């Protein structure tokens, strides 16, 4: 197992080997069940997370479209490994 160190908050990681992994995280549709308290299933139809405020504030974790927390939105992670040969 390689030890990795986080270089930037944008998802770039620098590993001890000669490769770099770029991780992009995107939050998709809202999966909050609004009818759970009555035993049903209903989602609001929000298709993508949009932050209410700038990064670093509490508003950055609230969706501007549906008002739900970011954790209710489906997380999509894409990792790309770039090899550097010297």
C-alpha cells in the first residue's frame, strides 16, 4: 500500500511513487425521502446539488434548489491516475 499526501483541496494527491491521482467529487440527484414519516416514499426531484453559499461556510453544505443537506445527494467520485515517468 502506498502512502499518499493531500496536496490541494481540489482533490489532487501526490503519492510516494511516480504517479498522481486526481479525484473529482460531484453530487447528483437528491435522495431524501420526504414521506418517510408516513411510511411512503417520495423524493423532491432535485437533479443536482448546488451550494447555497461559498465554500467554507455552512451554506456551502445546503442545496440552493431543494434546501437539503449535501449528504442527501448521491455522491459520484471520479479518480484519474496520471503516471509520470522520468
